[in-house]
């Protein structure tokens, strides 16, 4: 049985929203994640689906941005997978070795999936989103300051 386009569209929108939330949590500071969990308490009990662990992922690049792919190197990541008392499973990957932050992000992912808590999680993440947007604007401004405009000088025939 196939799903209708509307159902597929809803699933894609939900998936995109979850990816956005997971991306914010991956870039949040550990202290921000702890503060958000404290703000959302009391929390349901969370059990590990797998113990939080540190590992490596291969970073891939492309020549010229769209050319042949190549292995750039490896990056250290912490990952966590939890299941909340209500049954929701949460997952998180974060650059670095901070297992506590990875587990906190996984708990927040599981809480976000609960329709009753989603708005509270989104509201709590607003400050992190604002900080990340400010940092991105600063980087854009610093990059724009180094922009060089090249132009072509056309020489006429003498």
C-alpha cells in the first residue's frame, strides 16, 4: 500500500524539522544542553539503547566542490542512543569527545518527538538558534570584509 502525497509531504516536513533540531543540538554548548534539560524537567527516565561512545567518522571532500570525492581525514565524534520511559528513542552525534553532551542531546531528541513536549523543546532551543545565527552573521561579515572584486579590463585594438 502506497502513502498519499500529502502523507509523504508531512513525513518529509517532520523529518526535515527533526534534522534541523538535531543540527542545533549538535552545535549547542554542553552547558546550554544541561540548562535546557533542567528547564524542561521533570524528565522521564532515560535508558541507554547503546552506551554513549566515542569514535571516528571519515570526512569526505570534493575537488572544486563538485569534482571527484576524496577522503579528507577523520573526525572524533561522540554518539548516544537513548529510550525514554514513554518509548521514544533519541539519537545524537556531536563532534568531539563529550559523551555527557551527546547523551543530553539524545534525550532532547526523544523529548522533541513527543508532541506534548515539542513546543517546549523548540522554545528552549530558541536561544541556541539565536546564538548560532549571530555567530554565522559574524563569520559572514568577517568574510565579506576580505572580498576582492575582480573585473576584466578590455583593451581595444590600436
